[in-house]
């Protein structure tokens, strides 16, 4: 690639001088849309993640409701769970359109290229396209650079910007690095910025540049960066991976294995000065490694047994009351006692019967410590402490019933940020369910929910109560006749999920529990239903 660039830039002016020039291109997007780069540029300097106001991209503004995928999630899921293939046909078509624009940047040529860039995800073609470019000696490199910079800095459309970031890999400079890193502040672009950085910065500066980016993203962007960090890292980076880097807003399972290996978790735990923060992080990391549903974890961690035993030994002698350790010990105990696992395969990683017994015994000792009962009981009875998922889970691990405490919290503090509907519905006591229904009828604005069927998915704060309603509806199938008013609101909700959950309950109820008024509502719902799959369920229910 360097020889290709040197040849194409071998003109009277130097490459640096040439790159600083600017070329104009016809604008193929709506002029009122703000560019993505200019949205993010004010936050280029600093240490914090982007504020919420900078999360929504310009190409989302015209959409009826919030995006159904988190930033970077589509690309993240594709790279982790789909077979990666390159569509040569798309790459060829894009290359031809790109070449035409570079030769003649007319409106027609630019419109054709930009339509392709907006339509196709770069993951479908970018490797193939990037391979073609250096093979074409006649390609005007100066114009390619100017086009890439222009698209990266001025386009309001994410797919076009992603392709532009990739193209900037061909043109290493401090100015282009700054552009790439600014765009990488948003999780939607971090993957592409990370790959571009690997081609722009020197080997010596690669680790520091990636970590600088990783500290400022918290979702898929952080996951993508951590996976691309070198195997050999500085002590500072290793420490950051173990204490902070593994934490993300997607799932810790996606980063746990990389951080445990690259951060040298076992070595850190063997130190004589393991502090509480590192011990807490180790508990979260090991718990995440045990859950291999999304990605590989403990079965691919060669130091797994040794790290678990060292962690348990440290916790056993620690005065800490952090329930992270109760939950981690409980998870380890459940892991080694699970007869459905392929222990023959796991034995190759050290999980033989003797080690499993050892881990199980140590975990049991920790779970049985009296301090956990005291800690959880205090949290349940105090109105000052939070009752998050972890504390509720800890209560159930210790066979403490948290229901009354949760009901009291929901009754007095019905905030969206700290609602407990899901946990309150986890009971087989009908009297409790009827109390939950009565509380929901009091706290929900059912008329505001029941505005009529639509095809909304329910993202964003405007649909908070709709989403909370689903948490109740999804368990009413077990309690025939309970929560009719909530089901009626669900059937009239604009959220498809609400309507499906309401139908799920009615499908399980005996026919005699469906009143004449409810059947009349079902008939109206059938006539108005815009979603075919829901319409079929309504039809089947009415036919009974």
C-alpha cells in the first residue's frame, strides 16, 4: 500500500502538501442535516463519554421512533455471531461508482455513489473494496483522499461515514487520525475507527491510542477495541482492563475473556496487595466468564481454575460485605454442580473432578458466611439503600423473600429508574398478584397507554409505562381473570409487544374467564390490528 501511495503521490508537490488541499464535490444529501462529524467534534477533547445529546445521529432524526438497535449493535452482532463474508459484487459496483466520481465528480456520479454508500453496510464489502484500491495504479489518490475526508467530515449518513473512515486508512496523517478518533467517540463508528487507527499510527503508539479511545466509549465500541488490543500490554493498560475496561453497557461476557487474558487476571490476584476494587472486579469478571451463552468464556480460559481458587481464597479472608462476592461464589458453586455441562471437554482446561470439588467447597463456605444474611436483610429493611437486581438476586440466593420490601418500594417510589414490576410478578401467590395489579392500576395512566394499535416497538422515554406494563402482562397467563383492565389497555396499546403479551395471557385463560366486554374488545382489536402476526392470534382466539 505504501508503494502504491508513493507512486500516486509522486508529483511536484509533496504528499503532505497535496493532502492539505481541498476539493469540492456536489452534495447528495439533504442540506439541512447536520454532519455526524460536526455533531461529535465539540467533544473531541476530554475524558468523558459522549453526552446523551450527542448519541442520536443525524440520519435518525427523520425516523418515526427511536432506533431499535443500540449504537454499534448491528455491526457488533454481525462480527460476533454471523459468518463474515465479503460480497464481491457489491465491492465491484461500489469501486466502479467510486472511480467514476474521482474521474468526474458530477452530480449524477456522486448521487449514484452516495446511494450505494447509504444502502449497503460496509461490513458487507469493505475488505474486498479496500483490496481493490491499491491494485489500480490509475486511481487518482489525491481525489480519493479528498473525497474520504469530505465524506467523513460532512456526511450525515452513518454507512457513508463508516466507508470514509476505512478509506482514510490509506492516508496516515495527524489530521486524519484526529478525524478518525473524533468519529470513534460514538459506538456506531468505533469499530471502523479502531481498524483505521491500526493503519495510521505507529506500532509504538497503537496501544495508547486505542486505550484512549476505549476509555471514552462504553458500549459496543469498547468491546471492539478491547478485542483488537495487542496481546502484550503495558502494566497500566492491564490494570485498566481488570478494573474498568471489562465493564460495558452491552454484556460483560463480551469482554470478560479478553480482559482476563490480556489483563493477566491470575497474576494480578497473586499479588500481595490486592485491594477491594480489584477483588470486586475479579468477582464480576469470573461471574461473566461462567456465562458462555453469548461468547466463549471459562472453557477457553486456561488459568480459570487457578484464578477461581485464588479469588475464593482472598474473599474468604476478606472483611468485605460487598454482595458481588456472594453472587460470584454462588455462581461458581452452581457452575461446578451442573451435571449438564460437558465436563470431559472442560477437564482439558483444568476442570477435573478434584478441582471442581475444591472450588465448590470453597464457594459453599463463602455463601454460608453469616454476614451476607445481615447485609441483605439490612438492605431490604432500609429505605435509603437501593434494591437493584443484584440485591434481589442475593436475597433469593439466601432464601430471603424480598417481595414485601419490593412492594413497599414500588408503592412509595414509583420512579421509572427504580421500578420493581418484574420482580414483583415472580410469585405464584395469587393474592400478591392481585395487589400488584391494583398498584399498577393506580400508578399507570392506562388511558395514555391505550391510544390504539400501531406498529411501534416502544423505544425511548415516551413508552416507559408501556414497557413496564409488558413486565406485568407477560406473567398474567398463570392467573386467569387477574388484571383484566391491564390486558384491555395492552390490547389497545400502540406497542406490538404489549398486544402480544395481552394475547398470551388470554390464550392461556379458560374461555369462561373472557367476559362479553372482553370479547367485544377482541373483535374491535381484530378489525383495527395493523400487524399481521397479531391479527392471526386475534382471529384464532375469537374462533375458540
